[in-house]
């Protein structure tokens, strides 16, 4: 089929593969998205709570401190919760 001198049928065929891709068949992509959600949600939660935390567990920029550990624990807990919620999708 020609539209304005451009063949558009192969373009539709190229887009068809996107419908057929299932996240269940791509465990690495699924795991990446789970980790991304956990890190973004965990960091957002930590930075919302940070003004109310004691000074000892507040993270200071470019330092390895207790605040970094607390942030990691929040992200890890959210990651475990996401994995637990998606356990039945296998």
C-alpha cells in the first residue's frame, strides 16, 4: 500500500511484534522494572521522611553513612514486597 509515495505495510508489520511481547517471557526486563519501581519508590519515601529522621540517620551527600543504609533497607523492603506481590505471575 502506498500513501504519499511511502510504503506503509512493512511499518505495520514492524509494529506487530510489540503486541506479541509478553513480560512473562522476559524475566530480565520484569526484574529490571521491579528493581526500578523499588528504587524510585524507596528513595521518594526516604526523602519524604528525611526531615523527620534523627540527624544521625540522615544521609549527607557524597558520604557513606547510616542514612545510606536506611535508604537501602527501605528500597530492599519495597523490592521484596513487589516480588512477593508478583509471585503468582509465574
